[in-house]
C-alpha cells in the first residue's frame, strides 16, 4: 500500500541555516549599510541562553549586535509550545509555530540570530528536577553543545540562575544548560559523535549571568557585578538601543508583551558563572579584530578605507573597494570560519550597495507532491554599476542566463523549479516525526538548533566586473491585499488530497446503542477525479476497522466535499473507555492504491508569515459513564479554547455570548453560563457586566469562570464574584499529582456523576493554574492538590452559593483536558454545570 507518510529529510549546514523565511525582501538604508560595513571589522560573538520565547533580554541583544557589533545569537531551549495564547486558539505545537516566528521577527529587528534545542515546552515547571524528568537532559545538553560548537561564541550569557530565583523550572534548567554546555563544548571527550558531522571542540572564554530585577526577585548588586551601559543612540539607524529593544520585544504578540520604546541611559549587570572573570570589558582576553585570523594582514585597513570613503548618497561608489576586499578574503588560507561568515555578509553588503532587489514569486501558494512550481524572478539593479546575471540555479541544477542588468530596469525571468517531491520540503523540521515525551524527534544532526527550515531559494549569480556575488531570493507567494498591500508568504508542498475530521472527540455513553455523527471534509488541492473513493477507519487501540465506499467524486481545484459518516458505538461491550480513530482516503482510479490521511493547518496572523504544517487529524473516541443535567449553556469565548466543542459532544445546546447578551433577562434561559479562559483579561466590558451576571446567579444560574491571571484585571476592582477573592500564581504542574477530596459529600463530587480519583488519571501537562486565594467562609473548596514536596493547595476549585445559584472559579485546566479527550474532565465539568439551586 502506498501511503504518503511524513519521513525525515536531509539537513543543511549550520552556518547558512538562520535566514528568516518568507518576508519582504530586505532593502536597508544607506546608514544601515554603513553599519554593516563597520561590522565587517568586528570578529567577536556572544550567545545568549534562556528557556522560552520572550525570556531573552532584547535590550542586551540589540546592544551586542547594533552597538558592540558582535555576532549575537539567542538559544531558546523551547519554542514556547506550553504557554497560553492571547491572539487565537492555537495550543501546543501550533502555538510553538507562532512563537517561533515571533522570535524570528524579533531577531530581524534587534539583529540577533535565533537557535532552538529539541526540548518541548510542556508547561510550567517548579524546579529543574521536574523539568529534567520530562526533558531528556543529555539530549538537551547535546543540542546546547552542538550550537556552541557551531556558533562558536566567545562569551555565553545566561538569562537565569540555576536556583529558585529563576522563577520557573525551565528557567533554572536553562542556567544549568549554559554552564554545562560551556564545560562540555570544550571537552574533546564529550559528545564525540558530533565531530564527524561538522563540529569541533570550542571553548568560550566565560559564562556570565545577566542579573535582573523583575517580579519578586532583585538579583542585581551594583557594587560587585560587572555592568554595561546599553542605552546608546545610534545615528545610523536613527534609533536608540532601547527603541530597538522595545520593537523587538513587542513581536511577542501571542503573549501580550507589547512594550514601550525606551530612551536614555540604561545599565545591564552580570555575575560570573564559569571561565575567566571580567576585569575591564565583556571581551577580556578575546581578540575581536582580524588579528585573530591567520594570514589576514591588511584586511582591517581595507575596511577602514571603505568606511572612510563611504558616500551616504552613493553607496554604489564603494562597490569596487568591496569587490577588492572580497578577493582578499578569498585568498586567505586556511579558510577560517570567520572568513566564511564575513564573505556571506560581504555579498549581502555589495548587493545592497548596488541597490539589487530580487524576488522569486510563484503563481500559487502550494505545490502538489510531484509537481513543479512556476515562478518569476523579478530583479533590478538600482545603481550605475555595470552588472549581469550569469547563472540561475535551484537544488544544484544551474542554467546559464548571461543577461545584462541595466540601471534601474525591472527585469523579469520566468523559471520552473521541481520542488514537489515530498511534504518534508516545507514541513517544519521538528514536526516531521512524532514527538517523544518532552522532546521533539529530530534525527538529522544538521537540522538541530536551526530556527526553522531552510527556505527554498534561487541562487542567482551576478557578475560585477571580474567578480561574482550570489543573491538568494526566497521562493515565495505574493498577493496584493487592498488593505494590507503586498503580502509575502512561504510556498509549501502538499498532498493532492487533505482530510479533516469534525469533531475531534466522539463521546459515547456507556454501552449505549447510539451512533455518532462524524463529518469528514476532503479537500482537493488541484482538480482531480476520485473514481472509486473509499474512506477507511481504523481504531489504534481497539482493532476496529471499517471501509466506507463512496460514490465517484469530481473535484475542482481547492474544492471541498463533506461526507457525513455514522460511526457506531463499536466499543460497546469491550470494557474499554478510550480509543484513537484514524481515517484515510483512497480516491482510486488513476491514483491506484494511494492512500491520503494528512490534514493541513495554515496559521495566519498579520505579524508573522503564514505557517503551514501537515498532521494526521485523528479522532479521540470516549466510551464513558457520563450523566448530564440541564440542556442550554451560554459560553463567552476567552483567549482561545475548544471547550464549546466538548460541550456539544456532551449533548448540550451551546450559545456563544457577546457583550450585549450579558443581561439577566437574556441569561435566565441558560442552565449554566461558562466564561472562556482569561475572559476577564481580554474583555474590559466584563467590569460593567458584573451586576447582570450576579443577578443571573442570584436567580438560580450557575456561572463558571475559568482561570484568569491577575495581570490585566485591575479595572474590575474586585468585581468578578459575589464575595471577595484574589487570583494568585499557585499552580499544580504535575499532572499525575494526587487529588484529595476535602468535601467528599459536596454535590460537585457526587451529582450527577460520582467523582473518584480515577477521574484524575490521564490528565495532560498540568492540573491547574492561577488558584483562587483570600477566600472567606462563603466559599466551598472541595479539592486539595499539591505538587511533590509541597503543601496542599485548596484554591483550584472554589464554589460560592449565592442566592439560588452558584458562582464557580476553576483553575483546573479543562481547556487542555477536554480537547485531549480526558474522560474524568468531562464528568467533572458535567457536575459543575449541574450544581443544584438553593
């Protein structure tokens, strides 16, 4: 059987692996070009290490790259997959895709390069011991060592200490990794398998901890710690370091981290972790000039001459001297890594001095496996310097062009590239294989550490005099939106048919004979004929298999057809509660035995390029003892969750609420009203809805408020519940931690479902977040939770009878457990919705 499975692909080298994917082609100002030329003189490098997107100190990274002119990188151990999302409903790996791009956008502003390890952000962790129970510590350390040996920083800077002052187990783990990585990277006996794959021993000069004063921790000691002034104004960019830093940090939009631009003096402080102490400056003991490269005499003088004669109004006047510099760099033997880096930078500088703009635009956003992409190379020489295209290439196949590029003439060259061989060509490399516990499975060493896939690019060789430079426009799809203007997005490879299932969870009542309705949406990316289509169902845990033949289908391009299936309660009588149902589509006819089962997810936000990934859209099947009371539920969406879908599966009628609906006369129709996660954080109008909501509760309604954070609810002035309480930062991060029933006779544990400790088995990622605190005798606290070696906490579920109804604040993570198909979460939620009137 020919299945189109996602398998591992070949990687590319580390040095060229960090270009940003799919964006408007770069067109720097004359001032920025001059700064890039000045950077050719500086041969120092710094690697910053922390745990998540947003952990990095953008002010320091901007200073290192734009003022000190060092090559600067940020190694984030995770992609932020386990956090919350303030801009949409993406969670897990999809949130990681968003935050990866937000980090890359930040680096494009502050000038750093971006790296990652294979560690998966599994959510909040209280200490590094818990973190390393889930992460493979040696694998993460191997990744850190690989990045150090490839990037070869002179100095490593850790954002966090190794102890509890870090405030998060991932944070302190990143501090440990910074120190251990420093020690292992310079040890020829550590991770020796890396040496045959392009790495060599590298020993940074020192590791520093960038101390801080935020939250409840002030770790700065200005009398003992080394400091740097990082608030300078840069006349070439027209911005201060603090302005660049504010713009960079504000790219973390999914976390609501927009900040103001800072201006004026500002200091950063550092404490030595390992290596040689600082006596005078960050790079003590490091040669940061061309003196560190053998046989590089005279190069610094050449660069100084280019800088001295640089004409801001005519950058192209520097091209002859830049070409001479390139000839000199090519003559250096041995060919040091710094020479490779500076040659790459030099080609880009020459391109910008010449005003060469190049883009490779395809006519469609996706290429079907096996097809070629037709594109147009658009290129222009916006200088008077004579030049011509020599060769165009893709994937080591080249075509001679020999076409002049006259001054300021828009030149278009049609080209076709065979890039549809496999989904892997555009599938994010860390998602090509199933994740293993707390780690992504990346088997190609050359891919580890990269921010993202290498973008498919054209290689355009341009002759300027007797020298040739290479320009690499990314192959992209461009549209012109009447409001947003030009939009550039990555091209992706896809299968001819895509398969989506709705819903993601099928819920059968215990031993019922009812069938469940499952919609299968089949999308054809291009026109196709499914002559003898068949849908195949396969239960991963039950052995259930079913073929469901369909009538012939004729698809137009981007056509969608919906097939409604009746799935029987095939688990009846098996004694099993859970299964995972896999679906696939066999179109038959000219497709032979080909079987397609991949879905495609496109994540679109204005601040990042469109992200595309393929996955198998499986269905979780539950066969559980579930009783429900009541029928009509009102749901006010929060910061993105999928609980309404779960409520529908439970048999409720769900109405989405808006601001105008929060009036007692409208709410009285609902048996319960549920607030989406962080609803009070994102809907300011809820402060004015207080009286109406409390009247609904007083008259007999159940109002269930899911978790919020205290950061953004000051406008409420305490008006969320009928009785005072506050929201703390307590959370239970061990999803297997024991649960105590503090009020065993409470209705929430008994009606209509008897809740036992079994209902807390199989939970994912965590138990609860942001518990209720400051509770008086009006509140009922039925559950006690605690992480290992910590005291019991009782604020995960707080119930306040009020009038005839009930107000509930729940920090339990229903928003994770219900989409994951955790049976006990459904039963407990049913009990909350059924809390009795008083």
